[in-house]
C-alpha cells in the first residue's frame, strides 16, 4: 500500500500579498518556516517543477524528481496579479463555476482531472512518497480521494508546509489524519 505525503510549498511573496502565483521563489518568511519543519520519512521524493516547490524540496534535504503533472494550476492572464485587481464578475465566475476559465488558463475541473490521472499512475508498492507541490494540487488530490464534486475544491484550506497524508489500495485513496 503506497503512502503519499503531499506537502504544500513554503510561503511566497505572492501568498503574503494575496497575488496569483507566478514562478515565485519562496520568501524569507518561507525559509524561516522551513527551519521549524521535520519532514516525514520517505522512500522517494517528487516535486512540482516551479521554483517554489523545487526550493522547498531541496531545503527539506530531499533529492526530488520533478513531476510535471504536479505543476500548479495555470492562472494564465492572472499570473502575478493582485487578487483585488481582477474584475469581480470574473473572480466570482471562477470561484463558483469549477469549469470556468476567465483567466484564460486551466479550469478547476481540468486540474482535478490532471491530478486524478497522476494519482492513478502510483503503483501498489508499499513506498512512502514525499511530494512537494502547490495548495491547488493538494486540494485537487483531496477532491479526488473523497470522490467529491469539483465544487468542493474551495472547501479545503491548504496552508504553506502543511502535510496531507494519503494511503492507497486498489486504485482508491484514503485521507490519513495526523
């Protein structure tokens, strides 16, 4: 039975200033947060390709393999923008319709499908896999594990450096508290 430890990357300036992410590095605050983290014991490490995830994995002491399927949601035209600069009607559409793409990027529905397809590639070995990725990817994995509708995506809150644990068997995933 594989076990996954999905870790949300350390804090970035975009998070601190309520901006949509671009390929931001982790902030000084994120580096301080990392000093207090005891990473889980793992057999293999994966990371999303963005700088903030790669830096987080390296700072944890992991020699991680980049996995493109773990990349952040494509915010397209909104990348790097302050959230309050997006037209209210566009933001409302995005937050209420998981299939919408007012930013011209990837929809929440598409993100959930991508993450679900990646989860399906994890074999049945009893491996402990550490994954450094993005809050949106972790939330999508939670939706997949629970078999919840895409609208549930916004009901999960994923903090920097939080660890979300999963165990798998027979192509099904279970959330593991603690």
